[in-house]
C-alpha cells in the first residue's frame, strides 16, 4: 500500500487506484468494465487487449489477499486498476463508479456460528465479470452521452428499497401515525428478515414481487384452526397493545401484513380524543366534494373524500350525531364559550329531534356559573377527564366490528371462555378465577354438603339469618323476641339483643358491619351497635309491623318498610330523621337497595314488583307477576334481582331490561314465607329453603338443580344465607328452632 497516495495499492509492480463504496466520487475516474450501462463504447487506446489478461490475474490475487486480511472495504474492479506509468484517463463526467454487492461469506467465522466480523465475498455474478473478461471485451471503452447509473440491491438491513417496485403484504396501504399515506417516492425502511426477502445458504436473496415470502403468502391463505387468520391476528395486535407490548404489536403488524385498523378509523379515533368534532363527524359519516371545507383532513393537512365508516346493523346515525354534538356542546360550555354553545344547541342538536327531554336538560346547563358547576349538574367529568374516551367507546358499539374492533375484545373473549367453563362446572365454587391453561372442573368434595354444627340459641322458630359482610358474624332472629349474633370463628354467642317486645322478622348489617337494623312485629325498627350490643336508635314511626330494612351503600342512611299504608316506605338518617317517604298505597313486604346505589326494589302483597331510582326517588317501572312473592334479592354486581314466588318457582330478572333471564324450580312453597338468595364464591349459585325441610341449590348460569340437601326436620327451611367471606360455608334457619351450618369435607373447627 502506497501511504503517500490515498486509495492506491501497489502489488508486484502494479499500481491500482480505487474508490471506496462509502466515499464520494473524486474529480477523476477510472474506466468501468464494459458490461456496465454507463460505460462508453469508445475504445481506450492506452490499454491494449494484450495487457488485459495479465492484469486480471494480478487483480484476482489482490482480491484474495484483501479477503484473507478481513478488509471491510471493497477492492477496485478490473477497470479501476491502471498499469504504471499509464496516466489516469478521465471518464465521462456523467458516469458514476460502480459499487459491488456486500454479501455474507460462507467461509467467515460468523457464518459458522462463531464470533468474528462478517467478511465480504464475491457473488456469482461478480465472479463472472472477473473471470469472463478477455482481450476482446474492450476493457477501457466508453459509451457516448450520459446515462443513469445502475445500482445493484444490497442485502444490508440498513439499505432501503424503492416502494415503486415493492408490493406490501398488508390488507391495505401503509399509513403514518397521523392517518396520511406514505408518499410514493418516500423510502420505507424494513427489517431484512421480514421485508419479503428470503436468505439462502449461498448468501443470495430473492425479492418476491408481491412483497411476501412463499411461507407468509401461504399462511395468509390458511385459517388458524378453523378461525379467520386476519381476525385472530388483529385481535392479537390489539391484545398486545392492551398489555403494553407496543414493540411486539408493531412487529406482528409488520410480519403478518395485517393492520389493527384502517387509517380512517385511526383518524376518527384521533379526532374524537382530540376534540376535533367536525373532522370526527365527517370521518364517521363520510364527506362529499361539495361539503364545506372540501373534504376531511387526516390530521396532516391533506383533504380526502370518503364514504364514511361502515356502521353496525341497526345503528341510528342521528343518535350518533347527537352524542358527538352533545360532547361538543358541553366542552364549549366548559370553555365558557356561551355563544358557540348556543349555536350548537340551536343549529346542530335541536334539528336532530332526539330525546327532547334530554335536550331541555342540556339547554338548562347554559345558566351554570362555572365549569365545576357544569360538571356537577351534567354528571360529566369534562374534556380533560374520561368523557371523550367514554364517548369513543359508546360510538364504537355502533361501528361495524370488522372496521373498528371493540375495546379490549380479546379480554372479553377470554372472559366469555371462563364463564362458559364455569357454566359447565356444576360444583364451581373457588375464590380464584379458572386458569386458561387447562379445562376447568371442580370436585364435589370441595362443595359445602355436610352439616357439622347446629346452633340452638333461639327459643322458637328461626325465620331469618344473615352473615356480616366480613363473614365473621351471623345474626339470627325469629318468632321469639331475641336477636342472636354468633361469632363464626368459635361459633359461640357474641351478643343477645333483647329489647323487642314481639317477633323479629328481619335484620340488616350496615356496609361496615358496625351497626345492625332489626325489624319487629312490635311496629318498631332498632339500630344496634354491633361492637357493644347497645341499641343506639329506635324508629317508632310505623303503625303496623316493620317487615324489612335496607342500608344505602354509603352507610349513613337506611330504609324501613312496613305493612301500614300511610308511611310504608321511609328513608332515615342515623339521627332518626325522616328524609323521604315514598307515596304509595301498598304494603311493603320486602325491599332491597342495589350495591351501586342506583335502584330500590320492593314488592307488595298483590303480586307487584316496584323498581325506583334511588337517587331521584322516582319510580322507573313495575312488574305484575302471576303469583304472590315472598322475598327479593339483588346481586352484588347490581345486574340481577332474584324473586321467590309462592308457586315454588324462583325467577331471575335483568334489572335493567326487566326481562326474565332464568327460572329455577323444584322446591316446595305455597303457604309460608320462604326465602332464597345468591350463593357461591362469585354468586354463581342460587340457594333456597323449602317447605319440605330441604335446601335446594341450583347453578345460576344453566339453571340445573345441583343438590337437594336434608335440612331441618319437623317443619320448613325458612331462610338460607351464604358466607360472603367463605365460599365453602352457608347456613339455614328452620322451624325446629335451629341454625344448621354446612361446610365442605375439608372443614375443621374449634370444638365448643
């Protein structure tokens, strides 16, 4: 190597100049081999055909030497080497030096799995050029006029390909994050292992014209164990994003060729979350060239015209517009832009003729004095809260799922799988959720089927019992005047409440278990401190027996129901003040407040169920059933109400739609007050007493009768209660003056 002259080597008396692939072209250029399209056809008189053959031999020797020394830069081509003292001949100024392909060498240590720097090798095409040049090839010739340089494709993952020659494997065009498409001339950097190239053992690559390897193309045509491959892939992409694995989701998009959603959907999502309401409405319903603005911007300033998103069957466009414009109206009010809000109310909301009552409520919000007052009056958390996300979620329900996948769809499907397995498991009663790794089934031995203890501190028939919310105590009452509170750790009596003068029909624990309401035939309701056992409040307002009570979820108010017709349903605070009395002309036999605090449910002796809005105190609806009722319960999720009927049937209602979800039959009932309730770890069971002295247990999901257990002899099983803290324990109350405790086979307790 001649260090005095850059980019020149001297071997065996031969001097050669070269240009590295990474360098900019110099002012003078050496000739290019004649097969290059930029080579001139004019003969070069300074290099004779006779000298070309010996020159090739030296060039090959130089190349072998360069490879053995792991020279990372490219050696010159035959046309780059000159014999000294032959002067360098300038080329046509429009030509550019040819660059060689860099490919992995099968002889390099890296190719064998060992460490080492990847060595360059000569491809088959280049070997042909090196060995096939003869004296008649016109090595030094030049062609007339400028021409475009021919560049060979490199296999380096950092090189870019021309999108004009590449067809994507995705189910649509590739788009930037702002929803606009990539310009045709823009280069897209793709990973070498997933951009449609397949690597052979010889280092060659093959570019398939459809952008897919044969394996990828075959996979896209096949199903996934009978499921649509695109649907499964898109669900996985959404699921990975939900889990926070953004890079993995992007990798799956790139490798599969499937996008989670179209650019229009992405732009619509962006518009809603950013409060761009005109754009959101145009994207949802479509635009025409005659529309104001000339089109819809996809967040990058480009205007496009489209037909809108595909809506789900039965979707009401006016209702969707009303929701969008309602949000727009509220945000203008929040910003105190009263003029703009009034324009939206008059010109955009009113013409839709949707929900006139709600429109009146919206118009009344204009008088709100501040943004905080607006949020309270509208029950709305503002533009900076979750209102936009909630709106997007609601709108997505009216968009075709094939266009916009519902939120967290994979999680919903997995939840459905679990619920289906639970519905098929008769004795499902664990506190943990079933695993997805195996089919779920519970053993019968884990179900509370045996009676291990009888509690007999009541002196007469036991009519009612209820566990505390923490499961540590059990309160019982009945025909006698005493209320007994048991400790569930030792099964010993914790307190005896003895101030009533007549039978006690009902008890209710406060949400924090620190207080207990008792309802008696002596026309009184009492509130007790469960720590001390002292009475802290007496409601002496009713003129007939007090039959039921229920706490508000906050624990600071409660309801009492009675058989009198003047004040049969009252709301009280802990000071004994009557806050509200529902005006109704029926006797209240039972009541329940939903755990979410939204509804109050009662029933009367004339076969009617009444459902009230517990917040507004207004009646929402009523149901007239075919027979008399004996009790009512609401599930912990506030979705269902369970009604016990005199004809021996239990009915499960959807509390929102008032539709019967399921019926449970088998127990005996007709003369007495028999109660039922929800049971099991996640309330997947229905349990009831019976007039035949047995306990009946059904599966809530499929309605099948699981067990019929021998209960109390010599009378009815009046009530049952499942321990909310111990899924393997429930209790029953009977006419035999006893409370029976049912547990599983693995239960152990302290001997009394």
